[in-house]
């Protein structure tokens, strides 16, 4: 089995809304291996986005340990968290988050230009890599179009290319098919799977769609901030404590 790239151990996350304490995650334990294709499923408010925020280094746990790509996030200062996010993690959002005034090539290339190391690479090398990614997501003939000229599915394809442009070990997708029709959503899922297999990138996506959930190799289901199922395709379920067992 491949190396563990993400590990959560006894993780709790508490938010405070005025005087009200909200326990978003309760004793979460899970391991994700390099190259996994993972779905995190559950109803609204179950904790899906909170887990993605912890893995994505945009938040820290209230207690417990989150290790991402060998780094314990609670030990990192803001600058170190930013570097880990930038170097190791790509993000795909359901609202696409593309810059309207930039064309597709410019949107995909932007993270490279903002990076001090890749920004110094030969312009031709950067452009070749960007063009390759855009072609890989099926938009070779749309490179100079702006986001407003694309369909929702095409915009999400651009977002996938942009998420991969820094060659991250991990890509996080928060409800990537939520704003798409079912056929387009399925095509986006197939594209994510193709990129997962092509580059060996670990993909973790949240969803509430039962059909999308079952396409993953590693399925994690949440309810009320707890893991109620942790299952790998073709294997036994793993309980929230990490021991072999059935669904909780």
C-alpha cells in the first residue's frame, strides 16, 4: 500500500458563534494514502468542508493532530502554512474562482507567476506546461477565451488545470459538481479521475451526491461531525478509530 500523505488523529474542531459552542468535528481519525481518489460524503453541516479546510491548511484543529505531506499543521506558523498550501495543495471550488479579466491561459498560469521559484523558469517552459494542462482538460481551442465565454463545465475544467499547475501532491475539491448538470458533473468526475491516474495526484472531493460518492476508491461518510463509514473499494470498512469493522 502507498505511503500515508494525510493523517488525522483524534481531531476535534470547535467554532464559537457568539456564546454558542459548535463542535463541527468530533474525534476524527483517518488516513489517506498518496494517489488515493477519495470522496468525503455527508449532508449539509456534517463536517465535510471543515475537514477540507483542515487538510488544506486554511484552519487548524481545536485538538488532535493533522499531518499533511509530512507536516504537523499545528506546529506551523502562518508563513509555513501558506508555503505548504502553495507548494503541495491545489484547490477546486464549486464557484470556479476564475479571474474574469484574464483569459484561460492566464488564469491557469497565474499561480506559476506568483511563485518566486517557478516564476524564474524560462517563459517557454512555463507556457508549454500550461498549454499541456489546458489541452489535457480538453480546452485547447479555448485558451484565449475569458471565463464569461465558457460554460460551467468548461470553467470547472479550467479550475482543474489551474489546481494542477503547481504539480501539487494533493488536490482538494469542495462539491466540484454541485453547480453542474448531471451529465457535465459526471464528465468532470471522469476528468478528475484521469488526472489522478495520469499524475498520481491525491484527489479528495466532498459531495452529497450518492452516485458521485461511489465513484471513489476511498469513501468517507460523515454525520454530525463524526465518521460513520471509512471504506476502501473492494476492502473492509475501517471505523473511526482506525480498527477494522463495519459501518458505525
